[in-house]
C-alpha cells in the first residue's frame, strides 16, 4: 500500500490509496490520526478529533455509495485542513441527500457540516471527489 506524506513545513499533505471494502474507513482514520499526532502543533486536539470523524464519514460514504478505486488526500496547515476523498463513480445525484429522522444511516454529510466543514463535490477523471474544508 503506497502512502505518501509530504512534510514541507506547512502545509503537510497525505495521499493514501484506500482499500476497496469496509476496512477503508478504519485505514483512513488510523493514517490521519498518526499524521495529526506527528503534526500536533498545527492542529488542536479537539479539531484533530473532528478531522478524524470527517475522514471516517467521507470514506464510509464513498465505500457505501460509490465504486472504487478510493483514495484520501489530506492537506493540513495551521488553521485549516482540506480533505478530499475520491472514488470511481461520476454520479453526483446523491451527493447532497440528507438523512431522514427514522433512517439508521444517511447522516454523514450532515455530521460533516455540523462540525463546521464546507463541502464541495466535483467530477474527477472517471469518478468524483468529495472535498471538505475545515478552518479553525
């Protein structure tokens, strides 16, 4: 598994090709948690916890609703982080659906927004990228 971390002062960028199954969210959480631990000066602990949750939700959504291949890119600098999760499905139709109260799922993007992240969805190659930007 190829993981690239580029420490060039600021920002720090992580690019991680993800597994193509339900283990992808755990893989992404662990990689991001390690990076945030190494770069603790760039990100307060409570923000780091939010970033790990955002990564988990975005990767989980990709694996559940889209085809692979999947990849995660995280760019971190003081006061801001950008998270991009790419997948192999170009369909943007379900990108902005919100969960209904009685459903057990469907709240991922709402959770991401409630943490203060701005969300963007764009086509990328044969698939799409869901991008969350969090500032603090």
